[in-house]
């Protein structure tokens, strides 16, 4: 499972600034006004070749007057319970406050590995002031400045040392995550596959709170099926259990091999479902899109084609994804979904011999070579598949820096047209030869 690191602390100590630095993206809103972060933000960080999930939480306050205070405090506590490690941030400029002491007590009770991080240490005088934080009862602390990044390396070294790398095992049973919005029919889908009521099914959205793992061996297939709680928009996540549901759904996608993205045809392939799609793509999952409750849609002979075209327009440029129209209630095309998922699993594991790659691709590349830039011509000399868990290809050429994204996309399309990689993200790299 992906390691989860939660950033906690009172308001305005720099949690969101540090979060943005860790994930190398300005995802969280940063403002001088305390309490800006009310929802949590999730992101992936990488250091020393190891990746981990980071959560940015709202500021923890004792008896705050903000009417969101109770919700924020509950979510901070939930993040602490769910995390594998905790980054406890304090502000060097303000010294130790009662709210800092409250957070210290909260993380101590959790028993989780905790890193006390003294932020905003910008000069030698601040380093002297930082020593006052020993009174919080931690054996050591880390000094840093989140805005500039100064001092973050030592902290990240110690975090990465605690992360056990996941072993790559190409022979393990593939994990299929069934994901989507709440009440789209995910649990009913798995019950239909298993032929029994394995999971609770209810018309009330959010019935499934946990991510459940079930070994499936039937009809010539072998999968670990992960039924996840539905992923809602964060603005609608209010209670602790909902927070658990979202977090575990994201973890399921991060640790799955294939994501079956199931949504209600009546609600459509909306923005939230699209976010789930791109989350699965970002995590290099194989993907199958399942349009559920198709039996409830008024349709004619053009409906499937038009609906498919709409979905592909929304997921461009990664349009080489199987789309299946199903009715879980009527058991229509449910087992076919497994057949397609199995094909995607095989596509993800597919290995193409170097000689075959070059015999097929080099003549096509010669007919349509990369465009010349500044009078210089790029010559691609050979291609090979990298020995990784998913399809990644290295194209060796004389001037890799001149190969732009449109031509990389062209090379990806050549690979897809020549060798079946439907449903699987492909990475193309240009290397110097």
C-alpha cells in the first residue's frame, strides 16, 4: 500500500506552502489569512526514488470561532488516524502556542511516527528561537523554510528511509479497483460477478465506506477485486466517514493494476468521473470505462456511437480505452466487462521484442520523420521496450531535445496501431544515441 504522510498543525504555520513544495505543484491555496485550508488536499511526492501520498489538512484550533472549526478538527483527527507518518508543523516566528501544545498531544496519542518541523527558519536568530520547541516533548526537530525549500532535504531523507519499497512482481494476481461516484452501482457490479451478496447495497449514496478486497477465480479469470467507496467532490465531503471513503478510494487506485471506472449513464460522464479517470491514468492503471444503467436510457441506433464519441472527446488524447455499456441490475454484459479487463491486464504486461519493434516502426518513422528544427534533422535509429511493469519505450536518436510532444504522441499512436495496447497508458522517452 502507498505510504500516507499527513501534514498537521495550527493555522498559518505554512502547511499548504510545504504541501505544494512536496508535490511540486501549487494545488493548495496559500494565503496569509489563517484558516484558508478547510478541505484536505491530496498529492503524490517522490524522493530518493520512493513515492508517498501527502495530505494537507486545515489548521487545528481549540475552541475556534470559525463555524467550520468542528469539521476541520474532525478531519485533522481523521487524517492523523489514517496516516502512516505525521509531519507536525510549527511556526518559528510565533514560538510555542496553546494550539501547538494541543496538536502535540493529539499526535502523541496516535502513536504514529511523527516529525516535528519548525518552519520559517530564515536566519541564524530564528535557529536560536527554534530551540524553544523542545518543550513540546519531541526528541528532535527539523528546521526549514517551506517557501524557499531550505532544509527540506534532511527531512525527506528520513521520511524516505522509513518507506519500504514495494517489490515488483509481474506474476502476482492483478488488482482491479471498481471506482466511481457514490451510488453508481459498484457494489452491485461485484455482487453480480461473484453471484452472491458480498457487499451491502442500498439506494442511499455512500453505503460503502471501506475499500474491500475479494479474491475472484471464476470463468477462467483470477483477480483481486477492490470495491471502493464512491469518490465525491471534496466540497461535499463533510463527515469523518466520508473522508475515510475518499482517501481509501484514492489509495485503491494508487495500488490497483486496473481501474474499472463505473458511472451512472443517467448522470453522464461528468467532471467528477473525468477526474477519477485522470487519477487512474496518472497512476498508470489500465482502464476500462463501464456505462451502467444503460437500460434506463431512452436510445436509438445512434445512441451508443454518440455516447462513446462524447466520452472519447472528454478523455482525449488518451482515447484508446475500452467503453462498455452495461446493466448491472439485469446482469447485461457484466461478465464481458471481466473479459475486457483481462485483455487490458494482458496488454499492460505485453512485451514486444526489440527486433519486431524496429522491423515494424522504423519504416513508418522513415515515411514520416520528426520535423526539422533550426535546419537540423532528427534521425531515430532504433527503439526498445523498457523492462518495467507497464509499457514504456525508449526511442534512440541523434537530437532527442528536438522531438516535441506532438511527435511523441504520433509515436505512441504508432505503437497502439501496430501492437494492441488498448486501455493502457504508454510512456515514450527520447534518448541520445
